[in-house]
C-alpha cells in the first residue's frame, strides 16, 4: 500500500497545483486514476473474482443442467414456454450487479478499514470523493465484463436466445446502469456495518444470499408466498431482477410478476430511491477510521 499512498499523494498535489486551482477537477482526475489500481486489486483477489464475478455464471450453469429435464417454463397450460436457462438468465444478471456492487464494495472497504489502509489514505490529500470514484469505477468496469461474459456463455454454451429488439436492449441498458450505481452506493453504505475486516464476509454474504432467494433470482418469484414477495419489494434486487426479466423474457411472461405487469416505471423509482438512500448513508457514515477505533 505504500506505493499506492505515494502515488495518490503525488497525484493529489499535482491536481491541486501551485496556484490554488479548483479542486473538483483534481478530485475527478485522481478518482479516474484510481480505477485502474482498483481493477488490478480486484482481479488479484481469487475469492472476490469467484464470489462476485464467476458465481452467477456457475449458478446459471447449475440451474440449466439440473432443471432442463423438467421441460420449458410456461405462463400457463398450452402457452409457449422458454427454457430454464432463458428464464433464470435475467435473475443472474441482476445478482451479478448486486454482487459486484453491494458484496464486493461492502467487504472490500470494511477490510481496508480494518487493516489500516483507509487510515493511511486519510493521511494523504486524497479526498473521499476520489476514493469512491475509484471504487465505483471499478464496479462498473467489472460489472460490464461480468455481464458480457455471462451473456456470451449463455448464448454459446447454453443456447439461450438473446433479445433481438432495440427496445429490449435499451431496457437492459438503463436497468443495468441504474442497478449497478445503486448497488455500488449501497455497498459503500453497508461497509460501515461490520465491526472489523475479519467479520465483513460473515456479515455481508448472508444479507446478499437472503435477498437473492426472496427476490426471484434462485426461486421463481411468482411461486413465493405473497408476504415474501411484499418483503422483497422493499429492497432493490427484486426490482433489478424484474427489470431484467422485462428486457429478456417474452412479453406474456409479465403475468407472472406480482402485479402482472413489468412496472418499469416502478423499477426506476425504486432504484433511484435506493440510490439516494445509499448516497445519504454513505455520506453520513464514511470515515477513514472507525469512530470506535
């Protein structure tokens, strides 16, 4: 970390300049320069790569292999169905967004806080804005790579037909961007919860797993009890998965949703609301060291 701290310090002094130039462009440049470092650190951590990058791909393969023998999934008797893999693909895309943002950042930042990395960075001119720009940039880059790999594997190895209309891909694009941004900010906010870096995984992963089970990722949302559907509707993953299903599934599958509609307007409202919540909590709770340290 000493090399990183030195680099960050030098970059920060250069950005500020000798004549008191505006600090905001400097913060943006430093944040952008940290993205590459964060990406390298991410791919040098095998557990992070497995649990946040490859896990959705592996799970889609397991679901496809285990349940394809039961036949296609249909909206009703006699209706045209789709393969198991095609049905679960949108949920795995949503799970990838959640893992890349919430799980990855919550564990990563809590660990850096616990091992003293944040304390050392706090002693440099690096601002929290630049630090988080690097983290969020890393999440976007890795989430794009993950989604691209998942779609490639789905189409080539699992034979899943991808959308062919512009509207479907536009829906995918805005749900993806909004979902990743929301997940990243919620990951920053959640990083304040673990008491130490060692407990971060034990605190964060159960939360993420429960959300995946109740939000239509591993279980078909329409077969869950109503109270569980209502509970899942409070949290963003349900809306990310629903938005992805709207992009990837035939339109008649909307009858399997809670209100028998895709409700894309509510998808946008819910994700924006959680984005704001994550931003506010992150602003209120982030410190270079724990308050009780």
